[in-house]
C-alpha cells in the first residue's frame, strides 16, 4: 500500500475546511443550537462521507465514468436541493434558531445528505484516482483514504460549528439574526454556484 499520507492529509484538510454546504450547515446549526447539539450533524457528515468514499472506491466511481450523464443529473439534483436549503435559510425571519431550522440535523440526515452534496461527490470522485495506485491493494487503500478523510472532517466541521456558536452569541437582535440568515443562505448558494464553475 503506497498512499502518500501527508498529501492525503493536506488534501483532506483543504477539502474539509474550505466553505461548502456541510460547513455552512455546521455553522448555522452551531449558531442556532450550540455546539453540543451540532455534534450529531458533525458525526453524520464524517461517517456519511467516509461511506461515500468507500462506495466510490469500490466501483461506484466507475459507474460515473461509464455514464457521465448520471453524475451530471446527481449534481443538478444536489445543487437544486442545496439552493432550496439556501432559500429557506435566507428567507427565515427573526432568530436563526427560531425559523431557519426547527431542530438540528440528525446523524442520519447528515450522513444521507452527503449523497446529494455536490462538493462531497467532487471530493470523493477526485480522491480515489489521485490516491490509489494501479495494481495496489485497492481495498486497503480505499479504507485508509475513507478513514483519514472521515477523521479529518471532524475538526474541520467543529471549527465551523464553533464559528457559528460565536456568531450566535454575538447577535442579540432579530435584525442581526435576519442578516446572518441572509449571509448563511447566500454562502450555501454561492457554494453551489462554485461547484458548477
């Protein structure tokens, strides 16, 4: 097995800490519900993304190579769903916790969300060919990649959730929360736009 661990860690940190739908949801959940209630979302993303990487590494990625229109359709469906979430967040009135989200995302919701998240797909489809070796032990390499990326997503999402908690504590008026909702919704929408460029 010859996975370059340092390169993989740098890739995972870059992919995990840069703005994207999971990070925006972690920040919004942190602002609305606090860090402790954001933990299931963070864990769900980590496990869901690791499972996605394993699925792509074990052959699902080949399906997208053989049928690129399937990848495009999934990307459009995921993008549309994320734009819907952005619209709901940006259009929420009052405090971010009161109407933007009624309750924090669950572990299962967050894990399943990875399957419609275009950024997660882009990372999963990119990491397998970049960090596996032809003729190598594919199963061991894929499992190692999934483990490393799943573990790295934990601190990255925790940073965003902590940022959300801090922002939530600094805001004291419904108008300030409304502005935050618009900014968060806009950032989710922008993350979708950048995935299509």
